[in-house]
């Protein structure tokens, strides 16, 4: 009941015209970046971080939430009409969605994706509303040792479980942690990894790293390939946007099942929407009365995974808001935005910034409605966006990236660093290193070191504190299992 | 570039990072954990992962997208990449003396060239429009400090 009252307070602020306007802008921009290939929510939020100095925190986070949800909605349009999933979670949508479009049912595919996203987004937000206070209550018992162990679990999970290779995930994580150590050590004042450059004393800015990896890195990779200008085939918007009775009957169960896969898995320390979307796809394939349609454009194959994707997006906000632990690149950049405002994340966020958190959650409900209204009627506009010629699209992306980084501190050094990160992003993309562990590592390295120091100060230098405290020890054990079990399983399977 | 060369690059990076760990000044403050421990552990772990990656690459178990079907680079890959990076260098070199719009235009033209757009007046005009729009939105509407738009406004 307490959560309900707090949520109503959040609605009172979120429905004020100014906040609503920021939410609308966020949803619009989010859908736009979700539709456009090569630009995602992490990059967009990173680019908007310089605005944190000019806009009140509540408005900014409402906009970020809109971008985050909007990108999840918009990604389906690209998957269905262009067969180019903007992110890995949308791969499954492309499997059936593009086939539906080729059969002249693009409208119905977009409709089931949008309505499913709305249903699952709302279920996910409801779960966030009522489960988050419990998690906060449990997390209040966390000491520095538990926090450190949770961060270890989180970075291990993001690196080892997601992506195609645990080793490459761990290399990316190691790089991120190393970059997170650059700058003055806040506790002792000693410079680390600065090479005597005063520009590095404040550390590497998350914006520079994220924008470099995602925008410049992607553009460099596509330029290297040289295939982008040859262009993909954008499917015509065929078929009615109104779903038939049969489409509804085949979609609604898939939406709910997708939502129930998406939220809990998204809320786990490993986060991610890839696993729930895949699980949802295979479940629908198994349960469908028309399994022969799978691979040729089955509507359940779009409805379920899209719902799972959006519910997972709500799930990822759970560890971020309750524990201050980011489990995706976008969440990591949002955490950095909290830091930019001087807001301490973690369980105390709910007590110290209750109004902000509940307004943010309320804006997620409103955002879902805005997105449903925005998505389908404006679908022809989104289709036009897909037809922007690549030279001008990428020129725009790189110029806005450069402007965003330069504008954050008028630092030419940072613009240079942006292109260095771009080269790193190109190498990572080409050799299949995941970018999320690097960003999460970059942000969590200083926080983890701080928690470790606090825990060791309390335990008077006893390292066993991380393993003998029941909760901390359990988290460490799970992290160790995540590292040991998959390679062991592979070895056993091989032998 | 091959996975093995990436591994060598990583090992070299770890070498530089290890040297940097040795030059971190010891703190005079009395504390349980000094400024060297965490960087030292991270560099050691990264070195281990880099070596493991190198061994795996040497055995031919690491992926390179350029070997995948439909993913390999078309001829002129290096020129396209240099064109994009050249745009970035032009921006870095010129933004302080010339304001935002001219370097932004050159940067955009470099990027567009990397995606096979010709270097002509049309490209210059479109990129100028892109740079001017972003300058107007960021600097004028949102108050982000991008400096002046043009050199005579400096």
C-alpha cells in the first residue's frame, strides 16, 4: 500500500506539463534511435549527459526512461521492415517479423510488436513498482562487503554469461576495469595511469567511452566493411495495422508469456534481453497450434519475443534503482547520470530521492501509453527514417557525437579520446568482444574499490570478510560458479 | 589485423599498464588498502586473460568477422576508415581557431566519404546543414557550450 501511495505521488509529478513534455521528447527520441540502425539508447543517453548541468534531475531521468523504453519499441520496426535488428535482443523479432512483412503482413507484425511491447512494458513496470520496495528492504542489510560481492557477481555475470565467448567478455571487462582506474585515487590523492596528462586526472568520462565505442566504433566498422552504402531492402508497409480476431487470439498469450520470461531474467544480475527473447521464441514455437508457420512468418514469434524484450527493459531498472548495480550499458550510463547529479544510488535512493524514483516509475507507465500512441500512427514516418542514405545518416551520428563530447567540457583532448575509443570499438566489433562489460567495468571499478576498502577497514584487513559473511559469501560463490561451470560443462561435453 | 595481433596488442597494453602500476606513488596515509592494490590486481587479471586469448587465437579458435561470409570488407577498406578518422582529425585541429560549424562540416564530409559519398558541393552543403543544426540545437536551445558557430564570431 505504501508503494501505491508513493506511486500516486509520482504520478502527480509525472503528469505535470513540463515533466510530461520531457517524457514525450524521450519517447519520441527513443523510438527514433531505436528505428535508426547504428544508434541505440546507451549512445543517446551518453550524448545527452552534458545536459544534466542544465535540466532538473527529475525531468532528465523521465526523458532517459522514455528513451530507454522507446528504443525497445522502435527496434522492432527496423527488425520487421529492414531485417536489420538494431540490437541483439531484436534478432528474434526479425526472424518471423521480416517474414511476415515479406508475406504482405508488415502492418500486423508491427501492431502485435507494439501492443505486446505495451502489455509487457506495463507488466514489467507493475512488477518493478511492487517488487522494488522489497528488494530495497533486503538491500538495507547490505554492508560494504556485500556490495563488493554483488558488484563482483554483476560484472562476472555481464561478462561471462552474455556474449558469445566468456574469455572475450572477461578481456572486455578487464579493459573496462583498467580504464575505470584512470585518474586520481579519491582516497589517497595519488594519480594512476595518467601518463602525466592533467586531462586524465579526473578519469575517463563515461560519455567519451560509450559514444566512442558505440557510435564511432560502429561507423568505423561499417565503413571498413563498405557494404552499408549498398543498402538493405526496406519492406513496404503492407497489410492493415488492425489485427484480425485470429491475430489477437494468437498474440495475447504470447505477450503474457513473454512478459513473464522477460522481467525476472532482465532483473537478474546478468540482465540482458537476449535470453528471454530466445526462450520466448522457442516456447511459442513449441506451444503454437501452427508450428509449420515458424520460419515463414508466425505472429506468435513476433508477439512473444517483443514482449520479452520490453519486460526485460523494465527488469534491468530493478538492480539499477534498488541496488545501484547496472547490468547493461544503458543502465551503466544512467548510473553515471545519477552520479552527475550527485545522487547516491543504492537502496538509500528510495528514501533520499523517493520523489525522483517514483516519478521515474510513474513516467514508465505514462511512457508506455505515449509509445503505443506514437508508434503505430507514426509508423510511416519511421519507415521514411529507414530510407536516409547511409553517408548522411552516419555523418549526422558522428557530428552529433563529436558535438556531445566536445560540449561536455570544451575539451579537444576528449574528442581525440573519442576517436581512440572508436578505434577500440572497431576492433572489439570486428573480433566479437562485447562492449557492455567494458562500460559496466569502467563505471563499477571505482565504486567496487571504494566498497572493498570500506569492507577491509571494517574487518581490520581481514580478506575473509568477503567469504565468511553469509550473504557476501553466497554472492561470491555464485560468481565463482558462473566462471567455473560453463567451461567445465563444455569440457565434459567435449570429452 | 588478426586475432593473434589483437592478443599481442593486449599484451603490450598490459606491459604499459604494469609499468604505470609501478610508478603509482605510495600513499603516506595509514590505510588498509593503498592506491596500488586494485590497479595491480586488475592488470594481473587482464594480463592473464590476454595470454589466454593469445593462446586461443594461436590455436585458431578466435573469431574475425572479416572471415565470415557476407561480412568481409570490400576493396578500399583502409581508405574509407582513414577518411572517417581524417574527418575527426580535421575537427580536432580546427575547432578552436574556426568555431564549430566549419570543422563539423569537414568532419561530416570525411564520414560521408567513408560511406562512398563524393567530396563535392552537395556533400559540403548537407554536412554544413547537419553541423549548423546540431550547433543551433545544442548551443542555442539547450545551452551546451560548443563555442561560436563561425570564426568571425570568435
